[in-house]
């Protein structure tokens, strides 16, 4: 009779592996389970071996990011929504720095190779809405602008969540996104308030507090 798998054990092994990678500890079957109370067989039971663990580890990062982005509420202001998606991306990195470091390590395959594309697609749809509402020019390429927006969030995440800069540096996202979106055709006087509204709530949430006036 097959044993029922405990999702808590799977989560424990994923979190421990991510932490060990971040702290540059050697990750082997024995070091991974040391002190956890589970045997090395658990790695085979839940992942089919170490290769499966690495795939699951990257996938878990994108799964959490997808859930974070899905929680961003769509409003009548598509530029605000685009900024909120970018900030949610960054907030996810702040909350899951160990997994974030592994997510973009292409040395490990993803269980679902389309997960990264699905993440970007949310930003592409927001750019499409901004174009349709007249905020961005008709000649703006949605995937290109979405990638540029994502690059800003990724750069800040790398420098703050897993790098040397303090959290105060997160504020640089507002002028950078404002410059990007005005270059796409948005009016500067209208753009910055939209970016600030999208950026503010998610950063507040990432710090552990909640401003219900600015729920995504």
C-alpha cells in the first residue's frame, strides 16, 4: 500500500535546499536531510532524486510568483496595474529570497517550461490595456515593454533581496518606471501618480503591513 505523501515534508526539503544554496553549503542527499528528521529516501519519494529536487525548486519559485501576481487587482488604471505587477514581482523576491536566487538559474530545468513565459504574459496584457486606453502609443511593442518593466523589478530584486542595497533603494523603482512608461507615450504628470499608487501598496505589503486603501 502506497504511503500518503505529506506536503509539509516536500516543502521542508525545498526550503532547506534553497537556504543551503543561498548560504553556499554543499547540497547532497545526506546534508539536505541532516537535522530534518526525514531520511534520504524522502528525496526519492517526493522528487525522484536530486535532479527532480532541483526542477521542483525552480518551479516552486515561479509558482509562488504566479500566485503573487494573480493577487494584483485589475483597476481602471492600466499603468497603475502594470506598476503593481512589477512591484509584486519584487515583493515576492523579498519574501522568498532563497527561492528567488534559484528561479533564474538556467542550470536546472523547470518542471513546467512555460512558467516563466506565463509570468511575463501578465505584464504583456497590462501593456495591451494601456495601449487600448490611449496611455501608451500604438507603436509600442507589448512584449518588449513588459520585458523592460520586468528588468527593472529584477534588477532591484537582485540588488536588494539577494544583494548589497538596503530596502530604501526600492524607491528607485518609481522614477525608473515613470521614465520607461513616459517613453512609451504616457503623460508625465499622469504617469507618476499611477506608478506611485501601484508601487506603494505592494511595497507596504512586502514590509509586513497592509494599507487597505491601496489593495491591488
